[in-house]
C-alpha cells in the first residue's frame, strides 16, 4: 500500500487538495486518507455514491451515460472524477466504480474496477481486472490502487 502520510505530504508540498468519489469501496480511500493526523490540510471531501441515483445527484453523472454503458465503466469513472472536482474545492480527484463481488457477469466480472483521476489538466481513466479475489480483497486492492493513482498525480504536479 502507498505510504499515505507521504501522499498527503506530497499534496501539501504541491498545494493540492484531494476529493474522492467512491462506489464499490464505500469510502475506504477517504478513510485511509483521514486516518493520518493533519489530513484536513489536504483532504477536502469524499463522496460515497453507491447507487446510480447518488452518482447523478451528487456528482452530476449523466443518466444517459449510466443507461448506455452502466456504472462499471471508464465513462462513468471519468464523470465521477470530474464531478468530484466540480462539486468541491479540490484540485485532484480520484474515482472508483466496480464489481467487488460476489457475483458479476460475463460482461462485467467480479473484480473489474474502473478508476478516474482528474485535475485541472484533464482526466484519465483505466480499468483493472483484480479477479475474483473476494469482496474484501477486491475492495482493498481498489483502495490501494486509488491511493497509488493519487500519489503519482500529486508528484506530477
């Protein structure tokens, strides 16, 4: 796992504030960030948008996008990350949407997680296939990957 204190220090040094937009992790990234004393200097806010309705209402994800590609998609991850920036005072946002399990489908298997990382310079997305590791392990792997994305982005600024 990323050294979260080092991540927060890098963001502080770059004068960056963080927002999170989480679905399948249910706030685990925000919790990891706020476990560190003094994180309020860097962590701006977190959105836990577990349902599609919450994604629309809190982050401005387009219903048309959800209808066209479903919640577990890079398109929705992009809209979530950009929405977190638009609905906060953050400079850097990470989003997570995926299938932690159990279950999934042929088209969206357990362990598929889509991520977005957004800043004023744009937004990138990616999909990671963690596999059927079990719900707890998929969620932990997704949290760790999101923290890694934030760390890389904070060092790039």
